[in-house]
């Protein structure tokens, strides 16, 4: 049985005053407040979202 990989994403900077698309991307990942952590599947869609807002988040493989 293959275990699917996941990513733990933590918002480390505020989304206030950022580009509208970057705010929407953070919210689509489930991040709304500084310090929030979410676990998302490791797939190309999630990686693309992380790449767009990489300056706001930290990522750890789970």
C-alpha cells in the first residue's frame, strides 16, 4: 500500500496588504491567520500555490 505524501504549510507572514491573488491563494490553502498550519496533499496543484506565495509560508514534508 503506497502512502500518499503530505505537506505541512505554515503561514509566517501576514496576508494583509498583499496582492489580491496571493490572498486568495493563501485562503484556498486554508490559511487565514499568522501561525496557522494546514496539511495538504503533495501534488502539482498544491506545489504551484506554494510557489506563488512562497515568501509568506514555510513548508515541511510530513
